């Protein structure tokens, strides 16, 4: 019985995390006349709009993140200019800005009644609207592009840093000009990384709720909420969520395939030890142009939105809800901490189970759990509520609906479905650094099973566990769609309050919780930049 306990726990954890997805797939078996009629009417009215807007937004964002991320990665990797070392980490700062916070900041400053248009009308005697409407498809593409380009920048920069310098030097010695070296050497090597970065950015676009709802865009995510909350048909909502889930799965497959191609290319490349393989030095106007091109994404994606939000804070501190801010912050920290602890424990157990006995069942369970981060929050919400609704109908006295919707249990469940995969990646990376001989030595000394994990592995995995918990904590703090629907009464978080205040056009008050989220988001960015800097120093020592 004791020997089968870990397998039972593994099965329970995998089932709990996979149940929302299984419930969505099984919703097609709940087909009835009402669902058919609603879907038929939606197919003739709003579904084409949902699909068209989502695809158009994805295309615009894909173009935008490539146009911003690839040149920045090439400049800081292939070239050398004043400020290059600083831009290597400054270009990561937009990762700290939730896209919906960037949307609030730009709307507050650029809208018709905002300070910029008001100043232009007053200074030059102009009338009417002077700038394009921010709350539009183009405005959303702008916000997403400057918020998500770091995915493309980071992966492209890593790919180029591993192989570009010595291959560019070899091409130079063969007589290739600089434009030809960039066109035929650097950019082809970066294609898998660019594809992986674009896929990650588009997964974020599909999962978005805050920007789409605030800008009034008719995307698939909003269609799911309307089908559930406005039409009161959970089956139709689940079937729409299945379509969105399929799109997310397609992007995840493309991202994983691009990562495999990237790893294959990396394994075939050798680091150069030549001191001549150095970035090309840019001087004069070329160096100034490179500096401006790197400054633009940082300015538009981080610096200006922060300044826009600081403006109402500095104007009148008395109107800000300081008395309630501590309550919102406590709810966010409490939910983030609880989820982080549970996610690290679940990820640790899954990673240990796979290391201890890599059977096909365990590998399949880990792969299913790893899909969680690619699932949009709106899809997770529907997937969580579906089995609870079925259980409540079959067994009313169980009180399952109350336990999930009136307490934090449902919210924690949804968080874990999405973010255990984040912790799992960190824990698996930690286990990859532990030699197998360590397990064999511990086994000879009598430490087996869970005792091996607790007494031998965990002390060596504390740093990986801390990093995993920190990443989950920050993701939970910024999560909006699942929190909006599943939070109990009097459990408003910083993300929810920022969204509510922005919807009420109280953008000045929304600046306080928004800036708090930005400060929290800076923590993983700082850790990431330190990790990249450490890797760069290690590579320099090998040269």
C-alpha cells in the first residue's frame, strides 16, 4: 500500500490539473437543441467577428514583436555601441508591465480628454479629436507589441549569442560584406528562435482578457464570457473555449517545434575561442542610430507608461484609495503565496516521480500538466466551473458550487492549472543538475522514495524551488480573467481593482494598484537579467 501511495498521489495531482481540459472536451457530448441554436445564431452573427478580430490582432502583434524584437537582439549581440551593456537588460523591462496596465496608461494620456490632446487644443487653438482613437484594434496591437516583444528579443538574442559571433567572423574572413553577413548568416540562424518567440507572444494575446475587454474588442475570450454570463449557456461557452484551446495548442506545438530546431542547431554549434570573434563596433551616426533603435522599445513599452501612471499620483495624493490599498495588496499577496507553495510542492512531486521512475504514464501526466500555461485564463475558468456544475446537479447536497465559488478553493484550483507548469520547468531544470550517482549513493545508505526526495534532493533544490515559487507568485499577482470570475466576495486583488477602476474611467485611481503590479513584475526581470549576465561571464571565462 505504501509503495503505491506515490502513484496514487501522482494520479490525483495529474487528474486535478487536467480535469478542466477534459471537461471542455467532454462538453461536446452535452450537445442539445439549445446549445445548437445558440451556436448556430452565433455562427451567423458574432462568431465571424470573433474569429476575424482575433486573427487580425494576432497578425498585427506578430509583425510588431518581430519588428521590435529582432532588430534589438541583432544590435546588442552582433554590434557594439555606447550603452549596449545597459540595453541588454533594459530591453527586458516591458516584461514587468502587464499588457492591460500599459493599455490603461496610454488611454489615460492619449484619449480625447487626456492631458496631451487637451494641451494641444489649448496651445494651438485646435478643435475636436487630434489623435487616433486609442481604444481600437490598432491601439491594442500597439500595446501588445511593446509589451510582448521581449519574448522574441530574449530568444533571438540567446540564439545569436551562442553562434553568431564566430560564424559572422568566418563570413567576414571569406569576404562577405556586413549586410550579407546579417542577411545570410545571422538572421537564418535566428529563425527558430524568432518563431518560438512569436508563438509565445501570440499565446499571450489569445489568453488576454484585460486589454480586449477595456478596448471593447470582440475577441474569442470575450465571446466565451458573453456566452456564459450573458446567454447563460455553459455548454456553448465550453465549446467556444474548446476552439480557443485548440488555437493555443497549435501555437504551443509550433513553439515546441521551433525550440527543438533551436536546440538541434545549438548542439551542432561550437563556441568560438577566438578573440577576433567580437561584435562589430559602431561609431558616429551609426552608433547613435543603434542607440535610438534600442531606446524606442524601452521607452514605449516601459518608461512612458510608468510616467503616465505617475502623473495622477503626483497631482493629488488625497484622491487615492490608500485605506483600501493595503487590503487589495494583502489579498494579492495571500493568494500568490498560497498558490506558489502549492505549485512548488506539486511540481517537485511531479519532477521527482519522473526522475524516480520515468514510465510512460508518468511522462504523459507531466506532459499534460505542462500544457497548463498555454491555456488561456478564460478557458481555465470554464473548465473549472463545468465539472463543478455537473457535480452540483447530480449531488445538490454536496455544496460543491459553494466550496468552489464562495471560497478561494476554486481560485487556487484555476491558478494551479495554469501555473504549475511554470514551477515544473524550474524544478526539472534543478533536477537536471543533480547527478544520478547521488541517488545511487543515497539508496545504498537506505534513503529511498519520498525520504530520498525530502532529505537528499530538497536541500539541493531550494534555489530552484524559490525561483519557481517567485515566478508563480508574480504570475498570480497579475492574473486577471480567472480572478475576475472566481474570486469570492470581498477578495478583490490589485489586478481586479485596477481593471474595475479603469472601466469606471477612474484611471488616476487605477494608477496605484497598476504601479504596484509593475513593481512586483520587476522582480523576475531582475533575476532574469542577473542570470543572463552570469551566463555571459561564464562564456567569457571559456574564451
